[in-house]
């Protein structure tokens, strides 16, 4: 299976598209790149697939670590359609890119997982902070990663330990957004309304306090440098299970490729808490 690669495809047509059109483009193989900024205003989700034997332990991990792993939908073993949040979808084809981890190593990257799908696979959708980017922009808070053509956010491994569950353990992965200092309180308040999208930040300010030595050295995504008057603000990230797969050495975990999200039909503004 080949690694996901950008193709000649006009992503701009999907910025304000219905999520099913984004999923269809991924299924056709036209969209093979990150989904940041696509189907704006809808909930994007991280994907984790584990064998049924590990499903309860991973569910417990999500319950104990709701910041990085807010549950959107879970399928029965072998089911492939997220009927609650994306009717007509197919988990095996509807993401632009997938990763396969086995025994603590990344072993494959691919455009679809139909060839390796099994009847004992259990699929989890977990919320993503990409979901509230458009909402923050509507409130006048710029999102640096959406200024770039490829829309890659800055993602780092932190030294914040997750709460273990069974065989799953590891550290929190975080995204970093440069936020104007005047907007830090506002962005914290706004994002806190959306626990489905990781909620409020987990850290604000000095990266060294959470084990990041150099912001220019991203672990995933792309570096978004700070400008004058900006503060680094960090949110929990749904790439955390991938770091956990590496740390835990679980026999198999299939995930989205970082940034290559599953786009649901849920409208983010309708998901906010009081």
C-alpha cells in the first residue's frame, strides 16, 4: 500500500461543500491531502480502529482521557458505516489517508483499508479541534494554519502523561495555534464550549513547560511561527492515540493519517455546551 500523496485536485471547491462531498472525493481518490478548512462549520473527527479484543480497553482510555479522545461515534465489530453522524459513509474509504501501526511501529500508510479490514475491527470516531476553526475566525480570531495553501497545523508530542487504561498508555499530543495576546481569554472561553472538539486549551505560553524544546521542530504537521503580539496556545490532539500505539506496542491500530480527517455531517455550532 502506497503512502498518501497530494494529487492534482482543486481543494477550494470543498471549502464550503457538504461533508458528504468531501467524503466522496476521498473515496474516489481525488482528495488525498489534509482536510483542514474543508466543509467549514462541520465536525471533523479522528479515526481509531482496534481489534475487538482491545476495544473495551480503548473505550476506557477515551473515558479516562476525554480531552484528547472525545467520543463522537463507535461502531459494532465489523460495521463500516457511521450511521449517526455520516449516513452512507464507509470507514474503509472515506478518509484521504490512513496509517497502520503494528506492535509499536508505523508499518503502512494508504488511501483505503478495504484490503486489511476484518470482521473483528471496531472503529472509533474522536472529535477534532479543526472543527471550531471556522467558528473562531467568525469571532475575529485568525487561524494561521488556514492562511497556508496546505493548511497544516503545528502538532507536538508533550510530556503530559495520559491516564492509562489496560494496555494503553502514553503521553498527550497537542496542537499549537498562534493566538493574538488580546484574544487568549476569548479563544479559551469559545473553545471551552466544544468538548467534542477537545474543548479549552491544555496549556498557554512557554512550550518548555510541557516538554517542547523548540516550536520550529514539529512532530506532525507544519510549523506556524509566532508573530509579534502572539502567544502559543495548545489544545489536546486526536493524534494522541497514535502516540499511544507507539508507546504501548499494541498489536494493531489503524488511524487517520494526521490531518487527513473523517468529516462528519454534524454542525459544530449545534454541538456547543451551555
